[in-house]
C-alpha cells in the first residue's frame, strides 16, 4: 500500500472517490492507500468463512460482510476493508458504504499485510466500542488466532489449530470445523 503524502482527502471526498474507483483504497487520517490483490488461499478462506457466517446469522438481525465493505473508525479518521465483518447493530443499516459498529472483524493474513494486521490495524480496531472479537486466519498453516475482549476490556487470545478440529466465535455464538474453513485450499 502506498499513499501520496502531498494529497490530503476528507472522509467525504474519500467515500465519493471510492464509490467510483476500480480499485479499493484504505483511508488513514486523510491519506489513501491502494490495496493489493490477494492469493487464491486468502480469497478461498475468506469466502468459506463469509459463507458459513452468512448462513449462521441469516434472520437474526446481524449481517455478514466480505472484503468490499468498509469498517469506519471515526475517532481515528480511518476506513479499513476487513476480509470478513459481522455487525448486529441496527445503526449500521443507516450507512450503506461503511459500518461503524461491528462486533466481529476477521483478517486473513498475507505476507504483505500480516505485520499491519497484527499491529497498528488491531490497535485501531480496538477503539471500536462494539468490537468483541478480532480474528486472524493464517494462510500458511491451519491456525486461527481469536482475540476476545473480556469483561475488564482486555484482549485475550485463544488459538485454534487443526488438532482442535473446530473453532468458536463467541460474539455471534458460532462454531465450525477447521476443515470447513480451509476447504479447497492447498495448506
């Protein structure tokens, strides 16, 4: 991702530009960053999870989104494109271009974004009051890292691997197998 440090863009202008753009950009405090494409395993894992989640939340008032829906962190002036996101907050129905109140965000890791997803992006997402779980999915081995906000506001890690056979997302009362998540991947 590369930004032009000479061009500051308002959030409103960013949203207008993004609506017309052929490529996606993330927005960090007035600057836009073009996003790179993803590899087969990354896209397959994200789609597998989004499909499972969509079927799970159907009819519940919650909505599952994949890659093209932005998460907005207003307090930091940021827009990100999570790989998968679920929101159960009715206020998110008011904004068709982005969501501000997700309770679950998932990032599928890639070589180019892993450090950012684990570091600054996770720190930014933690400012979303409604976020209960932040999940990182590995594309090199069958490994899921689920960070959950506990009652004290601390983020606690639970790791799932192929040996555990299944994984759980408490924020939406969801459970699936590792096999379902990694179906059709060469990992």
